[in-house]
C-alpha cells in the first residue's frame, strides 16, 4: 500500500498533509495548554477536535506516515492522570504553607554568613553587619552560599521544606514518590510520504482532473509498448476522442532541473506513438534543458505552483 493510499484512507489525514505542505512543516511539536495539558495545536488548527487528536496521531504512526520521538517529560496525578500539578512548600514542623524564602550570603573578607535581610541597609544596599563594609560586587565582595526558609506561623527555620504536589483537578496531594512520570513525543513526519502526497495529490490529481474535463480518458501511471518492443512508463497518459495520445512526465526538484530528464523522456516518446510529449518541471528547467526540449519539439511547462502549470496545460491540450 502506498503512502498516498494510506493518507486517502482518512479525510483528516488528507487535511493534515495539505496543511503540512502549505506551512512547510515536517514535525508536529506538542504545546502545553493550561486548560487541556499537552496538545498538538497544528492538528487542532485543521479542525480536528481535541478528543480526536491523539487518535489521529496513533493512526499517523501506525500507517508509517510519521514516527514518535521523545520531546519532554510530563508529571501526572496518580489519581486522575491530569497534567495539572502544582508544587507546594510546607513547613516541616507545623505543616503551614506560609513559607518565606531567603538567600544566605557570605561576606568573603571576614567570613560572616547570614540571611540577606541582615545585610540590607535602609536604602537597600548590602552592608556587612559585622564590619560595616559595603558589599557591592557578587563574587568579589560577597557570595551566595544557599537558601533558607522561615515559617511565618511557627517562626522556625529550615533549609529544606516539605514538598508536596497537588492536583488542580482532583485536589489530591502526593509526594514526589507518588507522581506518575510520563513523556510526550514530537511527531516526525515521513518525508517520503510528504513527497508522495505533494506529487500525487497536489500535482498529478489536478492535472488528471483537467484532462478529464477536456474529455480525455486518463491512465496514471501509463505504459506504452514501443516499436522496439520495450515497455515505457509515463506519469500520465491522456487519450482524446480521436484516439490521440498525450504523454506527460513530471519532474519535481528543490532546484532547477537539468537536461537529463528531457533526454530520458524523449527517448521513450521516440519509441512510442504519442501525439504530444509534455514535461512538467517544478520549479523550472535550466536554459540548456529548455533549449534541448525546444529542439526536440517537446512541450515544457514550468512553474512553482500547479495553477501556473494548469493554465499553460489548457493551451496545449485544446
């Protein structure tokens, strides 16, 4: 089964691949939504409901149209599986959440260590409470040596508060040991599937529809047996009501295309009986390739978009 046939099996996949081609994307990146958790917004943008996003992702992977790669870690509630986890610091003595956090600094010259509030003067500058020196530059006059936490209820101090994780959805709390650690993947789209879809759906399909509208019967791909007895394959064969055959070859490249494809198609056409040979080159041919095609009487259609090509095709087939 071809990639294109797999995509056509689900209209949602067709919409997705049309979107990927249009936006020139080949990776689906999950994003965190504060209301729904991690989601693939690109899929939502094409009109797929949130309830069906992960179903479509699973289908994409099972059909070989994409593969999952680790992207990020997710913490989940063990009770309701929600991603909406909030961290709380508790006083280990009275269990209050009214915790004040403060930096501990050291005056490097005389070794005095204390909370930063003890070093702050009335105007906000740092002054050593022991010797009265101004502490201006971190790393030279003073350094940060840690933090401590003071409870605003029982007033006791600690360097390590109790940490709990509360689910925003079911409101239950767990320790770090109770959290579920999972992951979310980015989806790498199969480039061969993208290329095949672009060629078949966005190039070949519109050309076939145009030929059929002009009363051609169409075979794609089409084969003809030449005078030599060899069988030659063309991307599209169109036969009009008079029985005349138009052979079309399509070449798609990232850069302009050279004369090799012209020669290859010409050799095939020379061996078979076709009324016209058309080569569609996307985005364009080199000057030398264009001159060779002209000398051989080959119709060449060039363009960056299928609409440009269809316009030129109409003038040839009519």
